[in-house]
C-alpha cells in the first residue's frame, strides 16, 4: 500500500498546525509585544532576538499561519467559484506560503 | 381531531414527458398527526397515482423517504405537517442528486462510494466459531458506536455544499462509515480503506462546513468522523514519511 499517494495530508497538517499557532500563540504574542512591553509591564530589549529559541519561536509564529492562510484561502476561493482554476490557485497559495517561509528564515538568520 | 389544509407544491419530473422538472400543487386536508409522507401517500392513493417517491418503514429507520422539505433535507416520515407555519410546503427531490422521476433520486453514485470504503469488518484471519465471540470492552464499543446509526438516508449529502459543487466527493456518510469500521477493535481493514479516504475526493475535499451533522436524523456526526479521519491520516502520513520501512 503506497501511503504517500498524495501530499494533501501534509498540506492539511501544516494548515491545522498553523491554525493552532494562530489561535493560541498570536494572541499571547500580541499581549506581550503589543501591550506588556510597550506599556512597561515587562522589560524588553532587542537583545532577546539573539536567542535561538526566540528566533525559532518567531519562525514557527510567522511561517505556520501562512500555510493556514494558503489552505483556507485556496479552498474558499474554489468554493466561491474558482474551482476550474483550483490547481494554479493552490500552487499560487502554497507557493506564497513557501516563499514566506523562506523569507522568514532568511530574515531571522540575519538578525 | 381537528383538520387543517395545506398546499403541497411538489416537484414533478416524468422522463420522456417533461423536459425539465415542474412544480405541481396539491391541496390536502390533514389531521394533527400527519407527517409529510402521509400527505404524499394520500395524494398518491386518492388524487394522482402517477406521483412517484420512495418510502418504506414510516418510522425513521429505513432511510428511503428523504426529500427537500421547504428547502431543507428531511425524512418526510418524521416531518409533521403541523410544524410548518406556511400555507404552502415545497417538496423537492434531495438536492445534488440526479433525479430518476418526480421525487426519486438516483443513488447509484453513493452506493459505489459506499462500496469503495469496504464498510464491513475485515480480518486477516477469522477465529473458529468454537473459540467464541470477539469480545469488546465498553470503551472499545464507544469508539465506533455513535457512527453505527447511519441509515444511508443521504440527507447529509444534500446538506453538504461541497458535494453540491464536487459530486465526486465521497461524502459524509461514506466517510463516517469508513471511520466506523476503522475504529472497530475487531477490524483489521484500515489499509484497504486508506486510498478512498486519503484522496482529494476523500476526506481532504471536506472543509468542515458541518451541515451534515446538523441535518443527520440519527445524530451520526459525520463532520466529527471526517475530522478524526483527517487527523489519523495526517499522522499516518507523517509516520510513513519518517519510517517508510514501517509501512504496511
Ligand atoms: S450520516 Fe446521517 S444524514 Fe448521512 S446518510 Fe447517515 S443517517 Fe443519513
Ligand atoms: S420511510 Fe423509512 S425512514 Fe422514512
């Protein structure tokens, strides 16, 4: 039995992981970076970005939700009538998410 | 018993006679305890014997009387006429299916899909009957029992907007039954169901709209079954990539 017949389990896995990150980590991130640090509730400094753990965290925070978007957007668009161009649409969406992942990694490696 | 009247606006389609479906209205006086199916049977017996529709058990068990009632997929033997405030009730064949005649849909596509998930217990080796039953704990029973209640009424297919767009989608009931057998501790056939589930027209076509579970008259919750199938399939896919030699 060939279990690798389609890549859909992978795209869906990234989609659902991205959904979890978007739902749980992003609100925490907004509170930390958007409120707690600017309002002085927590100390903050740019030093923190030197840590590999922080960079890995940012990588996960930014890249996974891109796949959530790609999957949701391409399915929604095809449900709204773009079904005939589903393939190129999927390539465009998942391709953008991959490009976003590469750019994120590149930026994070250079800080 | 008090009697009221209602106008049933029924979709007619007679192949060879009608080029497109048309609507025909019938006035029916009904007692309080009549369901939509009673009114249709009254029409068939006393007003117009040419009207065609399927039914059998009249008690929500056989799954053959599904129709669109005022635009919603319903078992007509469980839809009381008194539920509807309107003076007119629209009765149409189940949405998204080809129509054979009047309210009778062609369900052969569904039967093929159902077969593709091998909805029966598959075993590598059978025990000799003298060795006794295959015992299950209450927990093992709970894992699949809610999904056994499906009566193949196809209401979930009519409610599913994805199936409306993509009729090759294997659909809610077939996937719920695939899950039902995969979850059964006596079954060893999940590999045989894998290709039907893990296909673009299998579980991956579903975008979790959830309407299937809303309309299901047997509370099967196909939407939950499909999400579980997606999680199980994605996990198995990761395993097959990381441990390719472990594949069955
Ligand atoms: S899952 Fe529910 S709605 Fe769908 S065919 Fe089975 S009983 Fe009918
Ligand atoms: S007639 Fe059997 S379910 Fe309605």
